[in-house]
C-alpha cells in the first residue's frame, strides 16, 4: 500500500560506488529518472489514495437512518469543524429512491430556522 511517507523520504541504498568510475552524464540521467519516477508516484498517490480511503469508509460504516428529533452536526465549509453548530431534525425529505437526503432542522443555540442541511456523520 502506498503511504505519504514513501514520497517524503529518500530511499537509502547500502551500496558504495567508486567516485572515480562515475560519469557525470550517467549521474544526471539517473537523477532525472529518479525524479520522474517520484513524480509519477506522487500523481498516482493523489489519484488513488483518497479514493481508497473513501471506499474503505463506505464499506465499514453502517449508517442508521436519520430520524425526527435527532441532534445532528450542521456542516459549514467556512468554519473549522470544531465550530460547526448543532441542530435538531424537525422534518425529513426523502428522495425518489426513498432514502432521506435532505432534512429541515432548527439550530439549538439560536432557536431559528436555517436552510436545508445535509446529514453529516462524524
């Protein structure tokens, strides 16, 4: 499995080469090759790794359906996660497939109606 540490640390080799036998062009060629491989691995990691994480969490997490009266966390992309507000679900709106995708909620601290919110589980 690929990890971020693989791209940050240099791979150490145990062989020692004679400096007199090294060719300047060969060294530059080898350095370019290593840089190319590293960049390819970084690109591959950025594409594949987040998808693997998302896939693993979807398979392992079993969500129970949202119910009226339940307290939920309201996601706000403009605030830090620790500052997200709590709200109580007062109405559920099911989608065409019968799964609840949207809920009306009232904020617990402010006591007023807010916009539609999506279910966000921690």
